[in-house]
C-alpha cells in the first residue's frame, strides 16, 4: 500500500462509525464509540509520526470538500508535523484558515496549532488579524499562538493586550487570556492595569491570571502586592495562587503573611484527604517548606503550634510531610 493509499484508507476509517468486525453492542446499548472502526482509527492516527504522510495529507486536504473529513485531515497533519518538527506546516495551516469559510474548520485548525509546538515563520501578521476576530474561540487560540512569538513582537503585543484589558466590553474570561499573553510579552508598563484587574475582578481565574502575569514580569518586586491579594481576596483558589507566588519569589518580609495563611488553613480539620500526583503538594506543605528556609522565632512558634495544637487539623499527606521534615532542637 502506497502512502497515498494508506492516507485515504485511514481517513475513510476515521469517518466510519460502524462497529468493528466481530464486535457487538451490550444489551440495551444502541451506540458505543469505543467499539467503532473510527475509534480504532483515531488510536492508530494518534501514534503516527511518518513525515512521508504529510504530502499525501496536504493533497487530500486541498481536494476534500466534506467539513468533517477536512477536520480529520487537519488534525492528522498538525499532529504528525508536530512530532517530526515540520514547522512550515504551521504557516500552511494558517494559510488554509485564511481561505477557509467554515468557522468549525477554522476553530479546529487554530486549536490544533495552539496545542502543538510548531513555530510560525511567515504568517505572524495574520495572527494580529485573528486576535480581533468576533468569535471567541478563534480569538482565544490566536492569542495562544501570539504568545509564542519572539520578544521583538513584545511591545506591539503588549499594547494590543493593554487596550483590550482597558476596554469595558472585554469579558472576564477574555481578560484572563490577555493577562496570560502579558505573562510572556508584558513589561512594567502593564503592572498598574494588571494590579487593577487583580484587585477588582470577581472571577478567581481572572485574578489569578493577572497575578501570575505580574509574577512573570516582576515577581520579586511585587511581594507586597501579592501579600495584599492574599489578605483581601476571600477566594481559596486565589489565596492558593498567591501562596504559590510568594513561596516562589518571597523573602523574610512575607513570613508573617504566610504564617497567617497557614493558620487559616489549620483553623478547621480537613473533611477529605486529597491524593497528590507527581510533584503536586498541599498548599500547607508549600508554606512550611518556605518557612523552613526562613526559620526564625515566629516560624519556630508556628511549628510548635502545629505540633502541639493543630496536628489533627492536617490531612494524612500533610501529617506525613510534617513528621518527615519538621524537627525541633
């Protein structure tokens, strides 16, 4: 079977929702995607990394009229190109988006690129058109791609993001996207706007996006601000994010703020014991690790408080860490 024949066969199977030969549905079930020919084909497609399939895919895409099939081809094309570092495919896909009339195809193409590591070389200017698109998904994925551009574009990107952040019509979820872009392309010029968003937004994800952008721009220089948000914002997701930032960039000046946060965490016993995967760890552990690096009389007093009065307020993960790492002279 030639590469072209294989591509055509795979594409046909990707669109085939019939049951695979020899399989049957459980009693009372009228459809189960995992048993279909298409599901098996998707698993197969996910593992492909053959650069020789790229040209046949491009040829098929340029001939294909069916929207669903075009989407399958684009996903395949980007995935394979990403695995073999065929960066020109990014420009090819963006050129396809420029000519494409079906918004669904535009959405999938941009989303696929945004999820890849492919570099954009020739179609960078087109991204500045797409970030002003009226449809939110296209705008969002264009912003993700814009974030990947090199620092020579930073002043232009920063100005665009600041204009959007100051606009009264920009929605909370959109604010978080622009903040995220500024985490790479922002400068001190962005700090006042980002601080205002963090102080006034009632959406935790927007507050966190703004605070994270500030941290990326000048984390060590904004410790008082992060401590302020930790103290004034009542949302636990926000508090946890400020804790993480303070532990990353903080010094002796934030010890009091972190002890206060730790005491709040320990004000009542945990109702559930969370299992942490990989490098993830409880907020309380983050705080205690930082405090051990800045151990003074206040830290010592806090650790004795935990051992003697707050030990049973910790969950099992926190107790295990405390027993392993905390020693007293």
